[in-house]
């Protein structure tokens, strides 16, 4: 079964909101996605959502929705997170965990879920494991998208962002029609500081340090699924689906 829409009110706004009933699938998939910046993890989450019918649960989407202030009364965890965000500080792991824990009902989505951006630490992974055990939910796979460092540096260092509408381009992969000018609004394209090669290398070193314990943790649980993030997005998605089919006996319709 496929799904092109997901109504994620309870995930984006908090436990006080109510989602529309999700379409129930024969075999709901419950997945976690890992992958360094630049591997296209967000794109794969959306493609997998369409193929599997699972709900895409991105912590980044929650923070973006909260920043826009939809008018919904924020939950205690989101209130704390917003306070850190307004001060320009990183949201602590404990607050992120509380935000996810408040949304436990989303993990029980009848269509399954694709967790993107969480867990980020070993402590969060252990807490999530216990929560899912308490809820009697099984985790099907942790998909780890892998790409050589040189390819990641090329992808991110070539990225250009519009200063007005925030549209994203790439100098070789997806260039604008006029160099340095946004096709959508005519704004100036610039390179973010954290997309410079030296910054990307530092970001990757930090990512690898924080993710290595997660990879070891899920590897020992037997649910880690390494996927090469090379080729087009559709090719990577097809590769992921094939690997999932070869994991425990499951059917992807």
C-alpha cells in the first residue's frame, strides 16, 4: 500500500492535537533513519513514506512548526525547547527526549513510522528502546545511509542558498539559470558558513563521533541496515526497499 499524504497534527503540534485516522497497512513498518548531513536522508524519508505508507516523524519538522507558532498551546517540552531556540541555544538531549515521549501515540500510528533526526545519542536510543518495549512495538530496521567523506564535502560545499526565499541550489548538480541568482525570487545566492569545505569536515567528524555508539548499539540488536547513498534518490530508495525486503520476512506492496 502506498500513501502520498500524512496528517501529522499530533506530531507537529503536540499531544493536545488530534491526527486524522491513518490508513492501516497490512504490515506497518517502523524505521529509524541515520545519515550524515548531505546524504539526502530527508529526501529518502519522503520517498519511503510514499512507498510504505508510514508516517514521517522528523524532529526538525517539529522545531520548524513550533517556531512558526501555529496558535496551538505548546506542550511542556515544546515550551522548554522554544525557550532554548529563542536564546539561540541548542535544545538539550533531555528536552528532545521529552518532546518525543510526549508524542508516544505517534509511534503507535497504524501505518507505521519513519523516525528522522532521532535518536541522536546512545542515551536517547536506549530510552526509545525501553519505551517501544513498554508499548509492545517492534523496530524493523535502522537504515544507515553511507557516503564517502569526499562525496559529502562535494555535495555540501557546492550548495547555495537564496538569502530571500531560502531555496537551495548546487553549483553543478542543480545550478540556477543565472549564476548567483535565485530562479524563484531573484534573490542573491550565498554559501552558508557551515557548508564551506573546512566546516563540513569538522561537522562530519562531530557526526561520526556522536553516531558511532548508535551504529554499534543497533548493530548488536541486529537491526542495522547499511545502505550506500550513491546514485539518484529513486535508485537509493529502490535499494533501500530491496534491502528491507531481504531483512526479516516482510512484504512491501
